[in-house]
């Protein structure tokens, strides 16, 4: 029984990880992959396992756009076809490794782990703030010892901000305010408005607010690929809140992409973009570290939660009203997995 | 198939571990627990798993006698009832965590892991030497990578003293002398007398004996909770041995309590009390370290034994005559487990 | 389902590991063993598990040719019979540990893990270069995190030399040249001749060749015990190659013995003997380190291969023509295991 949607674009890494001639080894949905950038810029993604004797191709050698296994010397093209077997003239058609569709877009590398025929690059979420010259961000990554769904839960819940993040990005009112949820085809649109509240520490820090603020978090949660794209910010009370004109607002654009590594580990990619003080790299670093540190607070809690669940996976969990968004997304994930598995069964 | 008696008081820790506002996280019989001391001194013991999303409550925050989960903010009373759900008015009755009866007595904290209705504090072993002003001890703890029953075996056998402890607390005669065993309701009364033998190193050290001594180890082994309470000592030959008047004797009162953590790990609590040189903390430390070091000798052997057993759990063990006490207690443990399991089955 | 031939002599260690009174603890075919040398030079090999309570005998004490368990003091003769039980007069016949036939020969210790009645020391491979005064070697050992069969594969394939060892003992031509294979009763005779090629780095280093060389690797692979005995070398072109007179040749005699420790770990013993500069210990060390470093290149690749296989043990492997030798030996191993298992079943 799988816990993963396969027909989805998952973030495989930052494009910068593929600079130069390097080979990047990364496991996604339990599948070890080797990634590299071809001379025309295309990203090649191959199974990180030679079809001959299972040696990892990430220990191999780039020869132009081809990749030679450095155990017995078999050479593979970027599409996975074997193009050379030392000491042998004929190459049987079965002699190939699986390749995976991949796309580089806006500093991100995306890979498609499902049926290649269904891979449509148009479905990849666009996030222009990563390349827009009026915004800045660093490239964030956290390795998680947890089932990706526990992190999905976390990102679909705002009440935890008041507790997990009480000393960083949270404040007390968030425990009780409800988010507005709207089901959209790709997932869930979440609107959480916190009017007229004292600014959280990072808003005080970056906005210099002395009085209360209107705070907003508006985001779309993408079921496929576990991507969150958020418009978040705060503005002094009485200036129109998120509806603008946001003249003295502190604004962020946030992207998180959760890519399952194994059933109990997850790649957590994120970027927190800001449009103020963009020529001050120190501010960019501070903005980044503020959320990175908050995510480490989540990580400590979620990994502890994972250990408790692993100890007794069948113990019941009691729902509360704040769980609405996470339940909805859990159902959408399950339905999608069901449909993929059923379709596969039907095709067999 | 369980290997643990549930209806028993197990030592959960030293009372000193619960000083102040602290939360103590400890796993007992495979169950993660969080312990804290309420304002009236009562010890609260709760399942260390929030009933909402399985976050550990030991990462929570004390609010008076109540404990708030710092993931989503649910708050629990010391009896496990949920008393607050952020953003929600009604609290369903199922919204609670399990609590466990606990008692603090004579510097020790005891917890009852079985049916709460059967928890009778009168059954907790009393050991006045821990608080009696004419005795002194330190608070001992060792974490063991072994099934608790292997440590029970060890404590119910004296022949190993001659081998495992040949250079510390043992001597050669102990290999062949038999202990006298008396079955008593709570377990086994063991009487081991070693008349007229050269003093073991620690008796020489603390008693200054120049000639032979009469040595004794008199103890009750409690099946429930794996508790050993011992009167041990040595006296110069011809002075009446353990029967007194013990005027120049070196005497100890020893307590060991073995609390299973998981099926293959154990909490080993112990105290070696002495009534000589009680105003000299250095002597108290030496007395403590003498036994602590001997226990580390046991630990090395028993953990090696555990690894051998884990490798081939079904390999037979050949009994010898020294095994009488350990077999008896193993049977008592099994019978008690059987009776608990049977009663549970009958009740269902 | 076993993956090991049992009726075979396996190299258990270097004789030097048993110098003095020491006890050597080593696991072979999943069986923990304790080895020691008796006063008459005979090697005793016993199960490293006391038959009483499973304590490891390797934590015991030598008493002449006997071994006392230092948990409860049982004493065993070199044949595994218990000869003393403290506090008990009668010794039941079941009170014994298994012993294993063992032979010391030419600096090596061999142990027989199968039916004792079939143990014939005449089947132990002889390798006089280890003791011949005109040859020198160091005693090599590598601990492998891999199924021994993956290392067998590696040693039966020369094509990998060009890739894994491109910077050490390999060179490019080896990728395409085929070895000559001859099936012999004990396994496989491999002849690999590389006439008229540039000398590999280590031949240049030790032979001072300036022009091309004829290179040879002639070896017998022993299915039982996974032993490789090789005559390898290089001679300047035009001097008769391996057929002699080898007057200016650089020659090695190489022994490798692979002894499975567990299903996924292996003891890798090896010796690279040389007959030049034998009075210069630094040369002996360089010769040794050249192959030892090459073996570490193999180890890195094979352990990575093992991890890939462990992740998905049923994934197919596509054969290439260089695999002939390894397939042949895999079949011989399987046939031998089959025959042992069948014989055992028939006997029951």
C-alpha cells in the first residue's frame, strides 16, 4: 500500500545543485535517482542503479551527456538507453535504466515519478518571485525524519503557530482564529486574516511597527507535489490590510515543497522571498533564518510525533475542529492514490 | 505475548528527578510516560502522547498542575482529562490521555502500569534506610541494553560473584556455596551465609578486617516490580555473624529495582546504604562506586548475553543446580503474566 | 534458505591472531566462534556461547587448554565438553558447546563449519609463498558490509579493473579483453593475458618498465571457501611473458580468502607476496598497500551495490558477456548448497 501520489511533479532540488559537471544523488518516493544537467541545459534523471549489477550510477563518470557506470563500464544516454558495453558488440534492448521526465523552472528542478505519458510541464507550479529581480530569497533545505504527511498536516494548520512558534513567528491569537478554506481544483485555498493584533516578533523586526497590525496568510496548497505558495504579510491597522495598497506593509512570498524521500523521511525545500531591503544580503539572510529557525521548531516536534506514531501506528487520533484543512487534504491525497492504484490495476 | 507483569508497582524514578517544575519523560513497559509533581506534592503520570496528533506531552508546558501540549495547544489535567482545546468550545469525553497511579515514598517514585482499580499503595515495598538519618546512600541508575529477566537472573544467583566480580566484590568460595531459599508470598527469601572466609576487597577496605570474616547476604526478592531488598555484611569470625551484635561488622542495606523500559532495555535503579562514617560524603561515594562498578561488570556480561540470545532466541539453555532461584522466580513471573492475561481475556 | 556452503574450509584468521594466551572472537557463517591455540599448537574453535546461559565464552578465561565461562564459572575442554560446574558434582552429557575442526597451515587458520565427519585437511589449499623465505607479504584484512557473493563476482571479473581501478592497478585495455576460463574440479582456472600494453602504475613503479609489457593474471578460483590463488605479473615485451624465463619480470603471488561473517558482511583476507627487494620492508609495505588501496576502491563500489540490492532485492540484473565466470561460480555455489541441503533433508 503506497502512501505517495506518483503522477505529480515533485521538486527534486535546486537548479544550483546541478551546476557544472556534477552528479546529484537523491532518493525520491523511495527511488534512488541520479540527476545531471546536459549540455543543452536539459536535466537528465536516471534510476541510480545500473541495470547490469545494481551499482549506483551516481558513482559514475560524465562523458558529455552520457553517464558511464564506473563498476563495469556500461555507458548510458540521458534517456536511460545503454550505448556501450565494454567487450560486447550487441546491446540488448532490455539493457537500459529507467529515466524520469524533469524540468528546470525558476531556479527549481522538478521530476515526474509516475507514468511518463502523463507528464505535463504546464502543471508545474509557477513562482515568479524566485527569479523576479525585485524579490530576494535564499535556497532552503531541511532533511526530515518523518512521513511527509505529518509535515503536510503541519503546514495546513495555523493553530500550532501559537505554541510551537510562541517565541519566533507565532502569537497567541492564532490558536483560536479559524482560517477560511476554499476547495479549488488543485487543492485548497487558505485565507487566514488576523486583524488588529500585536505584531509577531519578525514583523516588528522587519516592519518597525509600533502599534497593532493586520496580518494575513493567503495560500494555495497543491495536493500534487505537496507545494505551498503563500502571500503573507502585515500592515499597520487602518491601511487596508492585504487588500492594499500595502504601502508600509511587510510582505513575503513563500514557497514550500515537500518531496517524500522514503516512507519516513522527507526533503523539505523552501524559499522565503522579500521585496524590501533587497540590496542588503544580510536582510535576506535574516529573513531566511527567521523562517528556517521556525521550521526547525516544527521539525523537532514533528519528528518526535513520528517516533510516537512509529511506536504504535494503530493508536487512534482524536480530531479537533482545527483539523479541517488537514483532513480535507489527507482525503484528496488518498483519493488520488486510490485512483492511480485502481487505474494501474485496471490496466493490468 | 507479553513478558511483563502489569499489575505491579514499578519504580519510575528518584523523587529528586521531579524537583521543581520539570517534566520527566520515561518509557516503562514500552509505554512512554511524562511525569511531574503537582503543587500538593502528588505525582502526575500521563501517557507521553497527546490524544490529538500523538505529539509528546513531555515537550509541553506546565501550567500549574495542568500540562499543555505545545503542538496544537490542547491542555490536560493531571488525571488526563482534556480541559482546553484552542478554538473549540466543546470537549468530547474521548479527548483524554491515559493517566497512571503513582506514589512517592522514601525518595522513590512508584508507578502502577496495570488496572488502576487494583493499585494498592500498601503493596509498595518500604525501605526506611533511604530516609533514616543514621544511614546514607547515593541514588544509582544504570541503563541496560537487556531484557529485564536476564538481570533478574543475575541478581538471583550468587555463584557469578566469584567470576564476574573476581576483582571487585566477589570471592572464590561463592562459586560453590549454596543459598538457602524460602518461598514467601511476595517472592523469595534468600539466605546466603559464607562463614569463616577471607574478606572480599570491599569488606577489607571498609572494615579493616585482618583475619577471616563471616559474611551474609539476606534478601527478599519481590516478584512484582522486580525489587530486591538486602541486608548484607561481614563480621570478624567468632562475633556472631549476622545474628549480632554486629558491633564491628560492616553492614549495608541494598535496594535494587528493575523497571523494564522496552522488551530489550531496562532501567536499573539501586541504592547501597551504609551506617558507618555517615558524615563523610567521600565514604558514601566510595560505597556507592564499589557496587556501581560491580554492576557495570554485570552489565557488560549481561548485554553480551542478550546479544547472543537475540541472535538465536530458540537455542536451548542447559540448567545447573545454581539456577534454582532464578527458575523459581521466572515461573512466578510467568504465572503472574498468565493470570493477568487470562483475567483480561475472561473479562472481554 | 542458506546462501553458504557449509562443508568447506574457510579461512578463520591469521595464525598470528592467536599468538599467546589470547581468545579470538569471530563470527563465521553467522556463528559466533571463540578461537585459541592449545599448548600443543592445536587450534580450538568453540561456539562463542556458553550452553548454560548463553554468555560469550570469548569473555572467559583460559585455564591451560580449557576455557572457563566468566559468568557462572562453567569450564570447557578444547573439544567443547564441560569439565566443571561450580557447586555441582554431576555433569550431564548435554552440557557441552559445539566445537569445530580447525587447522593451522602456512600462517593461516582454517575452520570447517559443516559436518565434522567430512572435514579433510588435505582439501585445504596450500600456498607456500606465505612461508617460503624467498617471498614476502603482509597479512591483509578488510571488513566488508556486503554479501560475500558480490565480492566473489568482483574477483571473477577483470573488466572492472579499467573502471574501478583506473587510477591504481587497472588500465583501459582490461575492459575489453576476455579471460580464458577452464572448469576444474575445485572451481575455475582463469587465464587473462594482456600482451603488449602500457604498464599499469604499480608495474611501472616496481619494475621500472619504460616500454610496453606483457601482463598476465593466472589463477584458480576455489568454490569451497571462496579462495583465489593467483600468479600475476608483467614482463617487458619480447621476453616470453608469463612463460618465462621472467628474468626481468615483476611477479606477485596473491591469495584472497572470503569468509562470510553474516548474510550481509564478509571477512576479506588477503596476501600479496613479492619476490623482489625482499630485504626491504618498505617495498613489502608498498606492495601490500597498492593492492589494499585497490581493494578499498572495490569495497566502496560493492558496499554501494549491496545497499542498492538490499533496497530492492528482486529487481532484475541484466547479464553481459563478461559475466561468464561469475555466473559459472554462482551456479557451482548454488549446486553445492543444494546438494548439502538435500543430503541433510534426506538424512532426517
